[in-house]
C-alpha cells in the first residue's frame, strides 16, 4: 500500500466555514500529489483531547451521495455520520475521492450493468478485472495526522478500513457500526458485503431475522 503525499497549497488556505443542514463544520482541502485529486476533511470542534475522536472515512459515491441512489447505502451513511458528529459535538469526516471502491466511476457503472444481469457486487468487479475493493486509506491517515488526530472512534462496518488505518499508524480505539439506508434496492448488495467481504452488518439490521 503506497500512500501519495498530501499537502495544502496556496497563499490563501483552502480552509473555510461550511454551514450544512446538519450544522456547522469547517472544511479543509488536501491535495494528493500522486493522483492530482483533492480530498476533504470536515471538522467540528477541537481534535485534541483524552477521548478518541469520532471519525468517518467516507469514499466518494457520486450516485449515492449526490443523486440519492438506492442501489447502495453510501448517501445515508454520509448523512448519518455528519449528523452523529453534530450530535456528539466534535469529530471529523474524511471524504476521499475513491469512487466505486477505488475503481472509478466508469468502471463502477459497468459493474452496475453486470449486476443488472445477475452478478453480485463482488463478482461484477472481478469480471471487469478489478479487485473487489481497490481502496487505500494511506491518504486518510495522512489527513488525520495533519489535523492532529491519531486516536479514533471509527464509524465503519468495514474491517479492512480498520486494519489499514492501524497499519498506517492511526490508533483505532473503537469501531462504531454505521448501518443506514437499508432498503429493497440495496439489501442484496449489503448482504453480499457482509457475507462475502466481511463487513460487520448483522442479519437483523438487514431485516433477515
């Protein structure tokens, strides 16, 4: 796993106040030199303290985050994470430009085409010659370090995300499940992630008990 270098550029910082429907955040942009992509940290409160910081590391999903697609749970997870950070009063959301579990938007929609024909989400990626999950969280660890976070309560169902952040030096003290937006259009997708990709999603939360 090779993390590209991230940095903040320009005489005027890309750091500003961001009011949202879930409350007030600060937004900071980090540039990834290796890929040319810009990633975002949404921050609320002071990142220093004895307790682990509530953190969500969220990978970009245009269809779910922007278009409210019901094929996945990405949009509801994003909104739930922002809401929980506001309820608790401090935390950080890292938004990574890793569309389609790291394979990009075009390949993701190709995978949707294969899913329409009967493949599951893992099979579709493999049929296109991609890994089941190509994401790397090295950039997230660098961004967390840049904003002073090294000890986190991580909102995720994905054990690989926990393992990678630990490997990159982030102390994942706790893992908070984040099951949101379960519905008829994505229950099979979520079941596949639980059954074949090791995501910590209970049968009960999928309405299968």
